[in-house]
C-alpha cells in the first residue's frame, strides 16, 4: 500500500510539472551576418524545449536559410538588406584605409566610411520593415498567429516597431542597438569611469583620458543623429504618428539579453531587466574530424596556433598574407589558418590553410596554444570559455575596443595591421606563446566565467519563458528614459529648493533690516 501511494505521488508530481510546461509561439526578427550566429543558438535551444519559432527573413538573406528543422520561416521579398557583395567590397575598402599609418585624419576617414555604410544598412532595413507593414495579408496573418513575444536583435532594422504594432512583449538579443552599445540606452553610464566604446580606455582614467572619453561620447551623439535618428523617427512618424518617439519603443523592451558579462566588461551600473549571457554560444569541445585531429596531434609538445579573422576579413591583402605566412614558417608550432584568398607563395609545411574551421572545437583542444583573431565578440567569448590567450589584429567596428579590453586584462597582445610585417608579427606572437602571464590571466577569466550558478544559455531561455508566462516584465523596466534631463538630474528640484532658500534668506534679511531700521528710527525720535 505504501509503494502504491509513492507511485501515485510520483505521477502527481510528474503531471504537475508537465502542466506547468509552456510551449510558446515566438516571432524572431533577426539581423543577418555574424549576428545570426548568436540568434540561431537561441532559436535551436528554444526549439529543443518545445517552443514554436517563426523567423521573419528577407528573400536575399545570405545567412538566414529559408528551410530549417528548428524554425518556420516567413520570407519577404526584398532587394535591399545586408548584401554580402556590399560587405565584401566594404571590407576591402576598409583594409586599404587601415593600412595607412594611424592618425586623426585616418581615424576620421574610417569613422566616416563606416557611418555611411551603417546609414545605408539602416535605410535598407527600414525599407524592409515598411514592406512588412504595408503587406496587409502578412500583417493579418501575424496578428492571427497569436505569438507570445517578439525576439529581435536591435542592431539594425525595426523589430521593436513590429512588436509595438502587434502589441507583443519584446525581448532583445543585444550588445549593440541602432545607436551603439546597449547599456547607454537604458543604464546609467557615468563618463568618469565607464569608457565609451571606440576610445579604447579602461575604467581607471586620468584627467586627460576622461576628457577624451567625454569628447568620444559627444561624437557618438553626433554620429547617432547623423546616421540613424532621423530615419527611424521618420518611419515612426509614418506608421505610428509624431507623438510617439521611436527611442521609447526600443527602451520599452521587457528583457535585454546582453551578449557579454563582467569577465569581459568593466564593472558599471546596470538595470533589473538586463540579463547577462556572455558566452552563451560556447560549448565543450567536440572531437575534431580525423584529418584535422591527426594534424593537431602531429604538433607534439609545441602545440597548435589557430588563426581566424571571421567571415568578413578572411581574405587579407596579399602582401600582409605573405608576411604572416613567412612568420608562421619559422615557428615550430603547427598552424591552422582559416584563409580564403590566394595561397601564399612562402607558406610553410607547418601551416594548414582551410576555408572553414571548427573554431570552438579547436579552441577547446588541449594542444591549442594561441588564438589569432580580429576581435569579434564570438571569438573572444570562445577564447575566454576555453582559456586560450589572444593575438589580436583589429580592423573595424567593435574589434579594436574588444581587444583593448582583453589587453587591459592581460590576456591579449595587439598588432596594428598598418605596421604589420614579418618581424613585428613574429615578435608579438612569440611573446604570447612564451610569456606565461597571458595564458594564466586568460585561464583565470575562464574560471570566473564558468563559476556561475547556471549556464548563460539556460539563464537566457529562462527569461524568455518568463516573459511569455507573464505577458511581459513591466515591473523590471525603468521609466528614467521618459524623463527629461532636467527631471532626471533633479535640476528642477535643485533650482526650486535654491529659490526657496534665497527667498527665505531675503525674507529674513528684510525682517532684520526692518527691525534694525525701526530700532534706529525710535532712537532717533527719542534723541530728538
């Protein structure tokens, strides 16, 4: 009888757990390119937990596939968007600029070129969103589908516009918004110790560096107004009316899933609805393909160096490629290099060139000694996860800033591509290889990253499901962004109290003056 009751109790607990499971319907509005890699990780995990995921994609997407076992896609005809050919041409042009010796003029030229490309991307993405809004059949189907939330990457486009139109809770998969680094959108960011992205400073700044930080922030405000603000507000005016500010629609997101954490970021203020999931895409290394494993093992005690500059910059100018190849040829280590350009003429027998490599699995291999990277967020997070020191070749976007943070933490050495030659590259690489502090510091960061109560991916999915269960998270959203700067800094309170104090002092002064005058006047009359 006692066993019978135990079985019934177990069945009751199981049924209770099943009844609490929530199979949600999620509409995903992604950003193409490397950002899709991050979004795909979340989509696959959500699918594995029983959620129904629909991805809104453009017909000319080059990463986001129409057919997938993990999601259903809705394809919208589009001639704009992030074109691979445009980005390839842009990458070649940026490399030409970066080859020049770094100066104020070179930096301004680089920022201007990047700004123009970003502005074009913003306009293309808004045109794509406009097609969605004006497609009555599509909008009706999105309304009737009864999604539980919108999951979007706010770096480009207007997923937050669609969430507002569909009156759905909004979750952001974010590090960058259309304006820049996401913290600056909703979290207090004192310029005295929070370095502005792009200035490559730390949280310990001298007076001169704080001046530089403030100037960088003012430039970012100008850059934002020039490249995106007017375009997004025009879109907002067209479809929602001029009384609605597009910034408020973005800041009204329920949860901000932040693709970094404080092993990478410097300590700074945050907000209740910011959830850190740095390294959520990282996984334990899987076995390498047999041919690659054989090559890695042939390195012996010297180990392996892995080099990958991402998709956009996998082909460097030929003269740089030759210099790097010559440096590699003089090393005892084996080299695995993701390279898509012409084969260098001076390539050594120790160097393997491949079009694609299993980066996470190679970084997790015990034979890997150094990771040579352009400084993309994904690569850096994987290096932290596996404890592999970095030699950085930053080119553009957030890459210099990412690598400067790693250098400040003692885990990376940076080589300027403008001054790169065989000797400079080889000297920097040997320093990372033989100075044990780089590996020790990176392994310390790796231990900190792993020492968490739950995995970053589990934490991210929990909060997505939390928003679905509760139809939003308004109790976590700050309303500070709806205040004017006068209200935010209590300037109105300060000036009111000051005026009251001044008035009080004036009244006291007037009373004292009157009493003194009265006493003097009485004495004068008495004397007379």
